[in-house]
């Protein structure tokens, strides 16, 4: 936290909470991330922490706490834990809380299997969903931009598991000739800046 505090404005903090630690403890952690640390939102990872992201007893109290605070929910949506983090589960949350901005991190990638088609389809049905193209192949990223538009897709690096400068170079090469310069800027940072309410 000291590291984040010294770099506030350059590093945009996001919290993490695990409902398996107990709902009250997990809710307290969500509040701490938002109120004490000033994070922009909280991530829930059903693949790593072994729960279904739409489980009403485990995740709903946390999701509602994030929504009540007017923050952003990030969900691990990867084929590495597809049963627990499948895009259709995200759709159920998005439908229940249409005002809650939700980031679909990995957009169904993060494994040899690929659930990006389902992620794109679900995002097309719910305007509060934004795809984060990290740990996923290039072609699904292009498909998502073509299907949803540049305003619904964001660059993601999955650092420290990937190298930031390599992933950024990949995106720049991928987007060259595919989108207008203004759209490229949105994908590479403008969309996140808008979601996080940064700048004027």
C-alpha cells in the first residue's frame, strides 16, 4: 500500500476479495479496499479462489457492496476455470445490476480453450460489460472490437505473467490499420480512463 500511495495517479489500484474467507470478512475487505485504500474497484476470481462467480450466497453480498459504493467490479472470465467463471455467469450479474460497470478480465481466454465467442456475445447483450483483452490471443481481440466497437474493449497485459512492453507492442501492431487513431487511443487507455472517471 505504501508503494501505491507514493504513485497515486500513475498506478490505479484495484482490490481483491475472496468470499471463501467468510462473507463478513470478505465484505469488510471490500469496504477497506474502497474506503481506506481508495481503490477504483474490486476483483473477484472464481478460478483462483474456487467458487462460481454467480453464487448468490458467496458473491452477491460482495457485488452489491461494490455497486452500492459506485465502484467497478472486475471478474476473472477465463477458460482456465470455465465452469466457475463462464461468461454466461457474468451475464446473470450484469442483468441483475445493470448500473454496475463490470470488467470481463481475459474475456474468456487465459487457457488453451477459448470462451471469447461467448464473452463477446454476452457483452453484446449487456451495455455495462467491458472486455479486457489480457492473456488472450490476437484474433479474439479483433473479433471483439469488430462486434462491439472500440469503446467496449480495453488493452490488458496480465503483468506480471506477461511483459507489459511486449503486450503493448502486440496491441499496437494488431490495431494498426484496423481502427482509427482515436479508437486506438480509447482501447489503449481512454476507455479505462472514462470508466475510472479520470481527467476533466
